[in-house]
């Protein structure tokens, strides 16, 4: 057990020292109840209590748009150079649902062929979790998928104990940082206080959908032709917001763009969405998910069925962003509840 203590009034010094070593990003209030991860230089800028940010911190691991390659086709020997734009960054204040999202992405991008752009960027990130003591809002379904409790995926993990944070030190680089910062070791009274926080959470967080989550993959398998998909498909406007804000969605598009000299250019990748009509269009003009209902079904299957078949875990982390952002009021909890009712 490697736990240390940081007094609340020492947080500013901690962030400032960290900023001297690398870029520090954290959740910041953006008005109208919204929050976003952005660069900070002191603790006063950070929202220690926040609901899930507009975009999850995956944007630091996999930017919305990134250059992968620069090429030059002039001359007899065309050439290209790989580009990895990765700088040392501390991502502070990540809730457990978003840590779970990053764990999902790590699994996907570590598969062969490994995605070196993602992995090099990940290696340069110091991930600092922050425990949420209560529900963010009514859209969250983190207890259903068990992402409300910490289960690794971070370097350091902060839990608020009132006048101080107790910090779980989880990796070698975190240990070195804690030693350098001179943080005191936790004592038994701190561990008792931490257990109190966890006991409170166990009493507050309850499965948000009335189903044994272990049954969900089978319920999805039985519900492939459910009318639920037609219902949500009839309401969905295919904006793609739900997938863009999802911490575990990772689909992207690649494009080569020539410069005006028609000799040099760049290859970029940009986030894509399975909810957009052309996403599943292939050569010859065929589209194997032309209907919105098919695309909606696909989105849910990617979270609760296919990911379990392939990676043995749900790829929904229960953050609630898709419901919070949907302009058609499509609710993940309501969709799951309807599907469960049909198939149990
Ligand atoms: S956010 Fe809502 S309307 Fe937009 S694609 Fe997703 S489900 Fe459809
Ligand atoms: S599907 Fe919705 S609730 Fe689940 S992780 Fe993605 S955005 Fe969050």
C-alpha cells in the first residue's frame, strides 16, 4: 500500500511545481454548468467538483485531428516522415469513468498492429485521478458498469478527505514524483477516513438499470431485432455528438491532403462517427448501416456486446455524456431499460 497525503492548501504549490516540469491540464468551469479539460497554472483555476467535461480527456491521447505523416512525391524517390506530436503532459482530476475510458482505448490501441501515435502520446502523459464522492447527475450509469470505484489505469489517484487529499501512488514515475515533492506518508487515521469515503459511495451508488450487468451481453444478443432500435432510430438526427463525447469511442478517418505545390502533403486522422450516414459506405456505393436504427443498434452493441466478446469488458463507462449531449433526448439508461424489459 503506497498512500501519501497532500493538504488542501498545498494543492496550489503541487500544481505550480508540476507546471514547472510539464504542461498541466485539469477540469475548468466553462459557464452554464459546463466543464472542459484545459491547461492550468494553479489550483484556483481547477474545478474540484465537476460533472463530466464536454469532451473526455481522451482528446490528449487521441486529438480530434492529428498529422500522422508528411510526404514529398517530387523527384525520383518519393519520401515520407512519420509525425508524432507528443509532449509531457499531466492530466489532473480525471474521474473513474474517464479513467475506465482510457483503459478501453489502451486495449484497442495496444492490439497489433499497435498504434504508435497513441502509445507514444500515452507514455508522455502523467494521469492523475480524482475520486467523485457522489453522483454527478441523473444521467450517470457508472455503478451499472462498476466504473464508479477506482480500478487502476492512473499514476496517482486523489481522494478528498476534507482538509487533505489522500493519494494512491500507483506507478514508478508517480513514486518518483511524490518523493521529489516530499509528500508525507498516510497514517492509519487517513486510511480509516478513506474507507469512510468508500463506504459512503457504496451506500449512494446503486445499479441505475434494474438488471444483472453480467446478463447484458446475452440480452443484447437476443435483442438484435428489438423494436427499441427502431424507436431510437426514428428520433436520432445522426449528428454524431454521442460518439464524439464518448470516452471509449475511437473511430477515425484518414485523409491525404496535397499542398498547393502538388508535391508535398500531409496524412491526417480525424475523429469519425458510426452515427454518420457515410461511415459504413463501401466501394460501389453499398452502405451496410444505411438506416439510423441500424447505426444506433451498432453504437449500443459496441458498448455492451462486441467489446465484451473481444475485450471482456463493457466499453460504456457510464459517464452519461451521450445522454447529456443528445439533442433528440435519447437516453442510454432508458434505452437499456426498454431492451432489458423486452428480453428478460
Ligand atoms: S447524439 Fe443523439 S441525435 Fe445525435 S447521433 Fe447520437 S443519438 Fe443520434
Ligand atoms: S456510451 Fe454514453 S454513457 Fe457510455 S461511456 Fe459512452 S458517452 Fe458515456
